[in-house]
C-alpha cells in the first residue's frame, strides 16, 4: 500500500529530488557510523574525525581512515544505488543529494549528484593545494602510515567533511536550490539527524513540495511526510523503479 502511494507521489510530483544517507550504503557492507554498532560506538569521533584531531595528529587519523578506505574501495553499489541511477535515466529522479562519501552513487551511474559531506574520491594538501585521486592515495598508504603530498610532503587530508568543518559551500548551496525547486523530496536511508542536511526536506515543504521517507526506523520528520516506508533502501527503490516502469 505505501509503495503504491510512493509510486503515485513520484509520478505526480515532479521534479523529484532524492536525499540519501548511510542506510543506502549499509547493504553494500559499509557500516553506518552513527548506529549503535557503528564506528562511533567503538572509536571516539573527537579523537579520529574532527578537523582539530587531524591537524594535531594526521598520522593517527590516517591510521583510522586508511582501514576504512580499503572497505570503501572494495564496496560495490547495491540494488538501491542502481535503482536510483535507473530512475534518473528514465526521468523520474532529477538529482541525488547524498551525505555519503563512498562514491557508490557515482559508480552506479547517477549523474546529477551533490555530495554534501565530500567524498573519498580525492585527498588534498592543505599547504600547496595539490589534489590526489583515491587510487594514488591507496598506493601511498601501502608504503607509509599516512599519504604525503607528492609536491611538498605535507600529510594529505581526505576531501571528506570532518566534524568541526564547514560543509562545502557550493554543494550545500546547490542542495538547497534543489530542495526548494523539488515538488517531491524523497529521503532514503537517512535518520535526518545531521544538520544542515536534515533541514533540506523542510525547504521542500516550505515551498509547497511533498516529502516521502524510506528509512529503517523513525525520523523527526515522519509526521510531515506524505508517506513513510520502514524498510530497506535496496528492495524499496527496486520496487519503485519496477512500478514506475509498469513491471508490476
Ligand atoms: Zn603539498
């Protein structure tokens, strides 16, 4: 029943903009940092994930990130990522805004993508501005505990937003623009707890758009959604894509 409602909403309320969080990538084996079993339950984010921790001891932070990079590098897009790329291809999804840094939307074929928390695609030098791609960072990590800038030698910083850092200005501005223009915001796999991203659905609602939420567990905006589906991202998005192509 709720899938039918979601299908109707996507069909009737265009453009539809999708906002994804960690729940889209858990089926690819990438742990949700904030869950009870997540990484921040075992590692203190203050020690490993703030810009201050990084500036104080970049090698220690890379010791932590390096292990994650291997998990992220080995992960493959799942059915949810693929269904979203297919929905975009067929004109049902205008753009995807993601809190994820894992590149899986891009690898699944999503083209209109806004990564509001950055991405592991590159790392940068805070001194000379050199930008180093993921594969080279992985190579550098094979020989050293932390990747040094090929130009000046300073330890590189992954281009993901750390706690205590501002979000990339251009990305958040674009996300906000998309949210205001959307007639439907479809939230998938986000608990909508991290601001300012969690405020994007409010921008859609404020401009008269609708809200749909697919997430395991509740979110603070469930009461304002036209439909909420408490289920996995992969199965739901696949069913949605199939329904919109008349395969059900
Ligand atoms: Zn440098």
